[in-house]
């Protein structure tokens, strides 16, 4: 088992802190395996096996009729003394009212609780009602490039060779663990996508016109890394002879977000120092989701490089925004507490200093500024702007 240290380190920080630790992310991104890593770490640190209660609520052992009371009583039965128990509860959102059960276990028993989930039930308003101020959400993403390299240590390939594969194949652990060809990998990823769409969206929200919903999804996928609005989607569908309300588009986008298929990136006005609520961009939970739906196209790589950089920033704890500097756009303004970095992403650097560098030089502050590129010959420093290869940026410990 390859340990994902980023998540284990976070879980160790919050161990025995009276908060419910919620690991949330798209299906098959590795949440269940992280719980297995946690269980092993607890055992290695002297916690008795009978005081680690691990429950998986997608098992056939649990039917749809299970209530929060059943969940609570089932766990309580396993607690035979007053010592501390560590509860590792996988895919809890399948149990209606799980928040009440978890809150009761937090209040009425000597417990340290960790839960995972993959869809909107996990993010319901009930969390605020029953666990207000008593939980912390830890986003779980697919593999970073650094993690992907660890999964591929036996391959003896260079970082740049592995980067090419990572860009095309994505970071789902199930794909990285094996040596699938592209067709097989995309077939597996398509299965993950179909499971999410079927179980977490269309069935849950009773979507009857699946064809129309699927067309909206494809529009979003086609426009990863571009700003657009719900109105733009409605107009596009109208041009195809389809009719859908703006409200329905907003609902579809929200459901895709809550299933962790897409992530919304707001714009940030550098002059007014405020977050703008219009013309956002959306990024896919993994670049491979685009390729499994639409096939790999080298022309789409530039947009997916943005996708990769966005999630690298998120993994490192940054809030990432699109920067608006008067009429100029900065791909990412990344903020983490009192730290900030600016990032432009491009596939190739032209021979002369281009708009990527020029846009960054117009920002009059001393925070680090990067141009991230796939150009093997482009590296160095241009008037304080660091030009770095994508592989170096993804593996760097500087920011």
C-alpha cells in the first residue's frame, strides 16, 4: 500500500481532536484506502484492533432501509467498555440521517470519528444542523503528479515521460496502480463517471431527460478552463434546437459540483480586491474524465494543463481564483492564509516575452509569480517572473 502522506499528515493533526473528520471527494479517488491507511497507522501506534471500528456502508450487508438509529445502535454494540474507540465510517451518506447518528456518537461516547463520502448527501444542510462547528472537511483529490510517480516507481521512466502519461491517463489510483493501455484506462474511468452520474445525480435528483442533462455535462467538459455562464449554455442549447431554463442549468451545475465531478473557480478582481460571482471557470475532478468522454485530442492539452495546475494548488491548501487585472486575465491567483502566488499556464513559450509574462509584470506587488509551461527550453527568470516546466512546478516544494 502506497501511503498518501498529504492526507495522513492532516489526519494526524486532528487525531483525538473532538471534531468529526470528513473526507470528501469523487468516487474512486482513494478515500476508502486512506481509511485503511489510517487503520494501519492507529494499530502501529498501539491502538487495539477491537477499539477500531471500521464500517463500510456501501456493502451488501446494509440495505436501503437502514436508519440513523440502526447505524448508531450497530456501532454502539461494538463498544464494550468506556475506553476510546476510533470510528472509521466509509460512504456514510448512504444512510439517511447519518449526521444525527454521528453527532450522538460524538457527544455520548468516547470516540474519535472519521467519515468519507462521495456525493451531495454528505454535503447536505443537515451537517450544519447536527454538527455545527464540530467537523472539519478534508477534500480528497485524485493523485498528484508526485503521488503518481510513487505509484510508478518500478517503471524506471523519467519524470517528463511519466508527466506525459499523467496528462493523458489522469490520477485515479485504480488506473495508476496498473499498466493499462489508454483504451482500457478510459473504459475504467468511464465506468467511474457513469456510476457518479447514475447514482449520485440522475437517480438522486430524478432527472428524466438524461439526454439534455448529458449535453450540458458535455458543454462543461468541452469548455474546461473557459469562462461561461448558465445563460451561455441556454443559448447554445437553443442553437441546437433544445430548450432548458437557466434555473435548470444552475441546478445541473450544482449537482455536478456536489458529486465532486466539477469544481467552480471564481474570478478575483485584483483592483477592487473582491471575489466576483460572474463568469466563473469550471475544472474537472480529473483530466481523464474529459478524455474518456471525448477521446484524447492534443489540441485540448492546453486547457487541461490549467486543470492540473488548479488541483495542484488546491492540494497544497490554496484557494484558487481567476485573476482579473483591469482588462487582463491571470490564470490563477492562489491564496493561502497570508501567502499569495500568481500563475500563468501555457503549453509553449514563444520566442519573445509574451502576454503570459507581460500580464504578470503588470501586477505591482512582491508576491511570487510563475509561468508554467510544457516547453522544455523555457526556464529561468524574466524580470522576477519564474518560468518553470510543469513537471518542476508540480514537484517543487518552494510554494
